[in-house]
DNA sequence: AGCCATTCAATCGTATACAATCGACTTGAC
DNA sequence: GTCAAGTCGATTGTATACGATTGAATGGCT
C-alpha cells in the first residue's frame, strides 16, 4: 500500500521524500491523546447535537461556544466546519451556523442509501468472511441476544452497533466500511428511537439471525436482501413515528 | 428529548432556516461574484490535484499556497481542511498536508462503492424519472455521441459527467445524488485516464445507450445492472493500466 | 399611515501574530 | 565508527484583530 500510483512520475523531484513512508493512515478515528482542540470540540458538539442539547434550528454561536470551552473562535470555527462537512450543521453566509433540521424526506433518503451500503457490505461479507470474522459476528449476535432477553434497550443499541461493525469489518472493503460508519454515525440519533417500538427489538434480533445465517452460508444475495430490509424497515418505522407525532 | 425533526416549532426562533434547500454543498460555482476565497482556493487545488499539478505524496505548504494566491494562511488552511474531509488530502499532525497517494486496492474499493451507488441511482431513476428528466438524459446522451464521433476525448469526458449528473438528478434522492457526486469528484483524476484506452470511449458510449434505454423503459434492475457494469469496468481497466505501468 | 432610504449593529471571513510541537541536524561521548 | 542526547529550525495549531457584508431598525418622505 505504500507504493502510490504515480500519475506523473516524471515530475518527482530528486531530493523530495515524496515516496517515503506515507503514513498507513486511513484510520479516521480520533486517534490518541493528542490535545487537538478542534477535534475534541467537534466531538462534543456532535454529541450534544445527537443528545438534543442543541435542538434543530438552534444557532451555534462561535463566540459563545468558544467561551464555553475556554478557547478562541478559531478552533470552534474549524469544528463547526467539520460538522458542516458532515451534514449535521448548515452555514448561512452572514447569519450563522444552525443545527440542520432534517426533514422526514431527507431522512428517508438517507436510510435508503444506508440500506444499500449495508446490503452491499453483507453481500461482500458473505463471500469474503474468514473464520475470525465469523467468530466476531457470532459473538456480536450472542451479545445482541443476551441484551434482547433482558429487554435492555440501551445495551441492545450498543450491541447492535457492534454487530454492524462486525459486518463492516468482514466485507473486505475498507472504503465501504468507512462510508457506512459515517452514515451510521449520522443516523445514530434516529436509530435509537427505533427500539422504543414495542416489538422492534425482537424483530431486529430475528433479522440479525437471518443475516448471520446468510453470511455464514455464503449466500451473498440472501444477506444483501436481508440487510436491505433490515435497514429500510427502520426508515419506515421512523416515518410512522413521525406521522404519529405530527398532528 | 428533542429529536432533530422539525416537529417542535416552539423552539424555533424568528426566521429559522427549517427549509430543505440543499445547496449541493459544493456548489459555490464561479458564477456568483462573491469573494469567498476559501471555496475558490479549494476548487483550484482540487483541479490542480486532479490534473496532476500536485503529484501524489507532494506536500501542500500552506504558506507557499497562500503566497501563490495572494491571501493569508487562514483561507488556505480552510481549503485544505475541506480537501481532507473530501479524502483527497491527508494531514499529518505536525508534518504537513500531503496529497493522498491512493493505493490500487483502495481505488478498486472506491470503484466498487461507486458502482453500487450509481447502480442504485439508475434503478431509482428508472422508476422515478419524469419527462423533463428524460429530456435532459437524452440531451446528455446526444452530446456524448457527438463528442465520441469527433474522437474528442476531453469533450467526451465533460459530457460524460453531464450524463451521469442527469442520472443523479433523476434518481429522486438528493442525498444519494450528493454522495455520488462526492465520490465522482474523488475519482475524477482516475476516470480521465480511462478514456485513453483504444476503444474505451466507444464502448462507454454503447453502455450509455443501453443505460438510457433501460431507464426510459422503466427497467430498474436492467439499469442497475448496466450501470454497475459500466462503473466496474473502469475499475478493472484501471487495474490493467496500473499493471502495465508497474514493472 | 405606508413605503423607502439611510444608519446601525452583529456576524462572518480574513489577516496577522504567537506558541507549542515534532523532526532533523549537530555535537559529543563511548 | 556508532550511538545517543541536546539544540535548532520549521510547521502546524491557536489567539487576537480588522474589514466587509448582511439583516434589522429607525427616521423621513409621499
């Protein structure tokens, strides 16, 4: 992976370490204990938005936030820019930055795309999973079952994430895994609401079982179909939820 | 607990932008005479990276770029951050920003995902396209044919983009369209190389015709399959290209 | 009274300045 | 001759300051 695809090798300068140790990278995670203020602020704001501390439509005042975190406006601005890139926040040129109020239509669209990516990951995983990956997948499924038996919604929510993570890891496409994680994160706040539905957790668990069965049987199309339905139903459920709250 | 859904207008202040005007995020075309320097610099750098002015692995010196554009380091920094978010550039904590040298494996992965998204867009477009959208699609196809007849690679490259844009617009899923555009942009530099292959342009045109036929016939699965192949072959071709250059 | 122009205030985007961090080089000892 | 530690330089990341643009309010005019 170190060898880059040199589209223009002739232009490489002699004394430049252009080909030298390009960092392994690609682990987009907030690595290590570096004291990057911007990143930390971004994470905090992300969490606060997800938990509802900042309701939709609220303006994120750079100065106020800077004061709250005891930093200057610069890292706050950078953090907000990252949120804008992530789609959680919208900037209006000289008005301010606002928490995006995602409409139902957009959410359904996002679930549609999420379903496609998850289904793709499942299809690939069915062909490419190895013994270790299968082991992790089964472990995650067992953990989901345990949480479901105890009717522990929060625990199930957490284990559910682990379960899908296991599929991402097994799909053998790191880029796909990254994109899926991005979307997963963005839909986090809405996923959580799903489990409040009466039998949603048990139904979800049953779907998980069928997904694992398909993957371990090497049934790509089957895993694809199961996962697509598994995600799409969440979008539909969410539409139902909104519909019941609307009037 | 407030959800991010706009079901709670009570918290909305005076003139909140609860609308869904998605400004395509990366629009900011040069049409407007606004003096947003950061966006312009981002576009320029993007183009320069795509055209090979900045080879893979090259360091993007903020000060040098700032001097080159006659601005301060701040907008340059912001532009680079946007490129990092887009995945074209990578920051190393205290080393600098480098043009990402994407390995062949990652490129193939990206083409895989791109194929899936394009195929999805085609499938949806086959069901949802309206008369105006069909008109635009046909216009784009005719433009592609004209460019191919003249063996004008650059023109075909441009019209090809328009063609795929037409599909995105017709898919009826703005979020999907945005994601597809993002990936399309990221693969821009590599797509361009495809057309250098002897008969690639004619083959591409033939695929375009079949895609349009499937979409206009309302054949969702057909359009999906055609588009998936249309994109995947590019990944394979690229792998061939690299293989021939490797030794 | 209603509409329009001007003024005003607020906020963003950019410029400049400073400090912390990391790598590379030099220098010295073993 | 090799290795290690210290210093230096370079670059990022952050702080502060300034100008420009925009929305809103106020006052005058029709």
